[in-house]
C-alpha cells in the first residue's frame, strides 16, 4: 500500500504506547509498526465512510455466487 515516496519525520510518541504496539505487532521495527497502524487507521476510516451508503445503494449481487468464485 505504501509505494509512494517516504517522508522522514521526527515524532514525540509515548514510550509505553510504542512498547506495547511493538509487543503486540508481528512487525519488528518501530517504522513498520507505525506504518501498519496508519494503514489500519485509513482502512477503518474508509470503511466508516462506505457504511453511510448502507441501505441506500442497491447492488444486484448474489453473495453465494461471489463465494463460489475461484
């Protein structure tokens, strides 16, 4: 997802929060943990934005047919 140019940034982050994120994440670097957290944040916000349309857009989709696709 992050194929664009990187931005070098200095941040003051709470050590306990970084330590816990490092412990809980499969990522092994602080940069990777923060990038993963930002990606997850963006994904959640985009999903919330789509939920506004729930029940307002009619899609003629057969969920069973979608599950059977290979």
